[in-house]
C-alpha cells in the first residue's frame, strides 16, 4: 500500500522441466464510487479493438474516442448504459489516467514489456442478466499479455502467448495511485 495508492508486485516461475504457455491479465476493476458520476479515460493513442463487436475491426484509440456515442470509449456519462470490452495495444507506454465525475483522479501504470495490451471493460448498467442484473457500474482497466480474449489455445496459435521455459520467471508491478486534481477536471 502506497501513500494515496497501491502497487501490485507479482512473480511467476516455471517450476518444472517443460515450457509453459500462459496469458496474464491483471483484473483491476473500479466500482461505483469511481464510475457512478461518469468518467473520462486518457490513454495512449494505439490500436484498439472492440472485443464485444463481431467485426473486431482495429482502429486508433484517438478515432474510437473522438466519435459520439456509442463509439466513444473515453468519456462515459452518468446516464450512459453500456456493457462492452475492448483491447488497446500494443502500447509503447503503460500509463492511463482516469478522471471521474466525482472528482477522483487516478493514474494506472504498468510495464509494457510484460503487458503490451490494456483491456478496457465498461459495465454501466448495460447487462440485465445475472450476475449484474442492470445494477452494476464498473470499469476494468486490465493490463494483459495478449490483445484478444479468446483463450490460451488461440493465443498460442497466433504466437502471442507468453512462453516460459524451465526455471524462467517474469516479474512485474502495476501501480494505481490517486493524482492531485487538475484545474481543468
């Protein structure tokens, strides 16, 4: 625990005689305290794929964030109802700012050598089925080793799964901290 934030430190080690394929995604999810007043995401301009869309077309973040609803991912209003997730990346720099309507400002940083992608999950009372039942407002900002959410076998076939050999390890940190409120928020 940091002053005004948290740092997550992890290490994975292959303890065996065979290589292991894996996907790592850190599921940092923010709830209604942050999301209920709406929010704005400031993210690097990188390729972005709407993973909840059947087309899964790749566009630049600046393009998907610059259009009006429902394409706009970067600004979510108080009355917006949506349920979707997408992947940003690969990104050169792992840093995203979140400016909440409640006045909270957060900064998420991560190591892009381990996590070249950021999954963005927006659940704004848009899912009527269980378990959300139209009552959940949440935002997931989820650094990931892969840019698709279709499982390990598909990731291995594409060649983007993380492969660790016997005795190999990966270490990483992810930091979420509150920022001082800016004058233009």
